[in-house]
C-alpha cells in the first residue's frame, strides 16, 4: 500500500493487482485468496450478520482479522468484506448500521484492487450504506442510510447520497449563481 495522508484520493491508496489471464479478475479469485480462508470467513460473516450479541460479533470479527475497538456496535445483517476482512479497522464506539457493507476489494475486468477501510472513533455508518475500499471515515463522522461512500469522510462530517456528499455545510460549500 502506498504511503498516504488525509488528502490522498482513495484510488491512490488501493493496491492494484493485474488479472493473470484473459478473463475478468473474479474468474481468478482462487489465486488471490485461499478458497479455504474465504469459506471460513464466509461462515464467520454469516454468524456475525445474524447474531444479536454485540460482544459475540466483536469476538467473531476479531477472529477473521478485523481490528475492532472497544464498544463497537455491529448491526444485524451488516457485512464485512469476506475476502479481505483483515483490511478493516473499526475504532472505539463506532456504529455499523443494519445491512451496511464494508468492502476492501473490487474485482474488475483487468485487475482487482484491495484497500484498507478505517472507521474512526464514534463514527456512524447508516443502514444499508456501502463503503468502498481505501476509504477513511473520520471520528464522529456520520454516513446516512443507503449511501455509497466513495471518498474519505472528514471528522465530524455528515454525508448522504450516491455517491455520498457532505450535507448542509458552511457558506464555503455553497455556489453563488449571478
């Protein structure tokens, strides 16, 4: 992974892996990740999705490599990346809402990409939201339900939509038309 700071775009933080043959990259997933590891992850992710116990969910997530801070709340049906869960960090007291998805990979035609996802302390990811690889969500940030997070979310910011954009804002965010 490339060294980055808070201004580095997500696409520059993801690692690009060329497809080893003439077909799309998903065809070759077994060369990217061990099928046994993915199968075990899938079973654990299934348990994480249906368990009502937050304590058990945190324990399970740690078993598949997710870095989970104290007090993290992982909603029912929320899904961590099944291929690369070890690239997810959820800091203290963050909330991942019902049916949210955190992806750390993208299988494309000529390559696949992997990237870390970091969810800061006390950040909230709304129900049904999707977070793409390489995204950093700052502390106390809020992601509205059903949003697609394609860029970093600064600390304390609320974003919504597809793609997710800051809500509200200051006069600096407004465009004046004369």
